[in-house]
């Protein structure tokens, strides 16, 4: 399994890191089959999946829902998820609580 330290250590060394954005289980499974190093669940899902005009409408619940779907199919890649607007801007305590 790709860990944060392994990912960080490989940055700029050896073969390039491969990261793919996924918003659902099917895309995550394809990414895993392709051997990606990391899967990003980006707040861009607001426009790509949810039909919003920008990322500002994406909620923490939206991100959790899609991250869980991706996590169900992730077996090796590092899983990275964006935190939506205002989920971390209100101060360190709120940022840590929302990240948890």
C-alpha cells in the first residue's frame, strides 16, 4: 500500500508519481487496475458530477460520500481527498474536526 512517507520519498526521484482523480467506485477500481500511486477525490466533483457552476457549493457531506465510494475500491493507492471551502478556513480546531 502506498503510504504518505513512501509517496513523499518518491517525489522527484525515480519514475514520476501517477495520480488520478476519481469520484466513484468504478473509476477507483480502474485506477487501481492501472497501478496509480494515488487517487484524488477532488472538490471539482461539484462541477463534474453534481452540476454546480463552481466548487463553492460542495459540502463536507458531498466529499465524505464520494470519498467513501472511492475508498471501497481502493486497495493500494494513496487516497487523497479535498476539503471543501470553509471546512478548514474557520480555524485549526474546525479544520482538524472536519478532517477527522
